[in-house]
C-alpha cells in the first residue's frame, strides 16, 4: 500500500474557500485509490478546519527550518509526496529529495500564483512593461514545477500558458480540474424552481483579493443599476473572513447585505435566483461558479470568472466585462423564466461534461502508475528540473541550517535567562 504525505499550506477549510474544497477532493481521491494518507502543515489549526481524522488521515504539525521534519519523514517513508502550492515545495522539497529520493514529488498549484498576481498588478496599473513571466514570483513557481515530477494544473487556460509561453513539457503537467459527482435527474428534481427563488447572491472568501475587489465593484458600479430596475430584490453577500472594509459596504436600505460566513453555502446558493461574480482579476477555476451550477443557479460573470470553466459549451448565464451589460443581463435572467431555465440546464451540462470525477480519477490513477514504473526515465528526461534541484538543495540547505542554528542559539539564550 502506497504511503502518501500531503504537505499543506494551511489546514483545509472546505466551507471557507475553493482551495479548501480542492484539497479535500485530492485527499478523497487518494483515499479512494487505497493509499494511506498523512497530512502535515506548519499552519495553526483554525476553528473551521476539517477534521481529517474522520477520514482516517493522520495529521502532524511540522516546523520550518527544522531537522525535526527530517526525522518525521524518515519515520513515515512516503512513496508519494504532494506539495500544496509551490511555497511548500520551496520549503520542504529539498528535504524530501534528501531523505526520500525515490518518492514521487507532486505539486498541486491550486492556481498559478504568478498569473493571479500579475493580473492584479496589471489591473491596478502597477505591472510595468513586463509580462506574467517577468516577476520573481513567476520564476519561483516555474522552477518549482520543474523540480517536481508532476504538477497538477486546475485550468486548461493555465495548461496552455505553461506549454505555449513557458515551453514546459506536457510530461511534467497533469490537468486536474474540480472533481464532482454527476448531476442526476433526482438531484435536479430536488432543486427549487424559478418561482420559488428570490434575490441575488455573491459568495467568496474575503482573504482572496479578487473577491474583495468584486464586491466593491458590485456595490459601486453594478448593483445601483440592478436596484434601479428591481428595487425589491436583495443583494446577499456571503463569504468567510469579511474585513471591516467589507462589512462597511453593507447598506440594508439599499438592499445590499453583507452576510459573512455561512455554514452551508449550497443551501443559500440554491435559494437565490441569480448568482453574480464580477471578478476583474484572478486565476484558476472559480469554485463559486461551479457551486452555482451544481445548485441550479444561473450566473453573470466576467471573462476572468469564466476562464477555463465551460470550454466550447455555452455559459450558464452571461459573460460580460461591461458593468451596464452585466446589470442588464442580471435583470433579464432574474425576470425571464424561460431564459433562466435554459441557463440552468447549461450549467448542469458544463458540470457533467467537464468536471465529472470518475473520468479524472481513472486518468490520474493511470498517470501515477506510469510515473511510478518509469520514474528514473522520467527524471532523466527532465534535465532542467535536475539542475534546479541541485542548486536549490545547495542554497536552501545552507540557508535553512543557518536559520535552524540561529533558532537553537536563541532558545538556549532564553533558557539561560
């Protein structure tokens, strides 16, 4: 039985963010394949963290720049290590390579951080004259992809970017989007009908900058146009970790309500008639849009929001980057039962055609089996990765040892006092 170690950036919070849901989908895949799974992270466990022990997953709190991780790794001796985002590979990849050189190293990118960061800077007019690959962040993330045996890419658009713009071999990449059960006729029959729904909804974790901007944009540029045409409708804003800035946007007299965290997001989404996601920057796939589709709630979003979601299929609502068109599309969907029903059906088709987990389970298992059998050959073909690993191990080793010794000396001094 294969022993798998997942090194998490944070404890998964599937009720708080799409990233948390994504991590749970990967963990569920590993368990369904029969792997023994351990999850370790340097992060503190918050009150909303999922209790992984309920799934039979062992957990551990690990330290940065500490040889205690080496001892933990020796005891576990994993055959597969998954890094949750490139920052974890930077911190622990060289130690995994040293202690378990034959372990398969996989990077789950979540989304391309450098792309999201560049788009935010570009939107704010701070990107300068470079492109998305010009930043130090891009160089770090691309280097991490090369050092790993395989990187999980959540969006087809990001797959294409890595292959065409950065010339990364497809042998180092694997397209693994959201993984959902098929939407059945039974599920559809249990969803509220058009006439039993009301109001608009927008949902998203407020520790994520694109979601913060989207709500501000919604309040200032879009909702006034909608409210003017449908004064009785409410705009309900949900999301974990709302800041004081977000809370202050609430205006009950204007029917713009900040609701904050919700225990069951699916429940509030399926009660709404239309979902709004006016995202102006970001990357990856948008969990809020997939959740809307699953719960039969048509949506209006932007090109950034829809990126990588529908492929060649028609969108389950409207895609537009113009605030006036956005508002008019939202009003039309809200008031037109026939168009609303058609949009809902397109959402079901997108989920069942592009995100059905049984298809990706099979292809991912095949890829892992092939990688396990041909690991030496696979690594020989990745010279850039081997070169980067060589230099990374040397530089990171000495920096980490310096920090480790410094920390030990500081502890000794405190003990003497």
